C-alpha cells in the first residue's frame, strides 16, 4: 500500500515526520519517500492555499502510484473545543460562485461544474466514506474527541463570528481551512481515495490568536493520522 501524506506547513507535521523513516525535512514542495508502520509513504508539505495544495497533489498523482491520500493539518471550527479532531465527510469550495442581490449562490447556480467526470462536481467533493469511518475510529482510539462533517475551504479565513456563520450555513460546515477542496478536486480527477483530518486550533469568533493553540491542534492531528496509518490494511 502506498500512502501519500500531505500537510501544508512543517509546524503541522512535526510529530508525524519524526515517525517516518527516513525523516522528511521541513522544505515545502519536496516529496520524500519512506516507511511508517511498515507501509510505503510519500510525504510532502504543499504550502498554504488552494493553488499550492492543488499543485502538490497533482505532482504526487502524476509521479507516484497512490492508493490513499491523507491530508492533515490544523483548522478553525465553528463550534467545539480547541484540540478536537475533525474528519471531513466532504470538502466544499466556500467562495466559488456569485454574489447576487439575494445573497451568495454556488457554482451550480452559474451552471459551470468545476469538474465533470461521469458526474458533475460544483462546490462539493465527497470523501471516501470507508476512510471517514476508519479516520473517526483512529482519532477516538488515539484518545481525542472526534467530529465528522462538511469542511469548507476558503481563501479569506473567517475572523469574526458573523463571517464564520455565513460560511457555516452555506454548507452546514463544521470547520474551515485553506487547502482541502483543492486537494479533493485533484483526487477526484485522478480517482485517488482521500481523507482529511484536522486538529482544531481555534474556534471561529472575533479573531484573537491569544486563544489559539496551534501546537496542541497539530500534535493531536499527527497522533490521529499515525493511528489511522497504523490500522490501514
């Protein structure tokens, strides 16, 4: 089994990298090969944002045979507690669409699917539900509170309670990030099963980094990912 592990930044992957042999370095856009729990690992830091994420996912898909891709990192949640684990059931482009007098409308309203491959994908890209269940179990087995639901990928992070509520309501979302939908888009294009796991670093409200805990969120997420990889067969 070849497993691709993708994280946006080195601060989101430190413990995970430490368990891969040989240990990947901190550089962005460099792909490393190694072993984790006897499984073949392809690891990279994609960088922050949708373009960086899509670029790295494409490089992996074009140059390696990948059985499963796991995207991990930190994210902001619309509710819950810092340090919780969130597992994506779907990834959603939160801003692609049109703003009308009646409010925001999705790509389906415009009539242009973002991907057409047997089915039409507008804003929403579903995850592999078998992997969702495995990821939820892994997070719980690692000792964390785990929620699953719809993730929302943004270019502009929500820095107020009001802006977060607007996005949450669009897709009944549980958390937001800046890479997931782009990676899910590429995985759908290349038919690679994917799952996304995030550690919650902050609750979306009035922006106050003093209340965040990125280190805890990243550490918990890394442990959940390692538990998932260990159990994959």
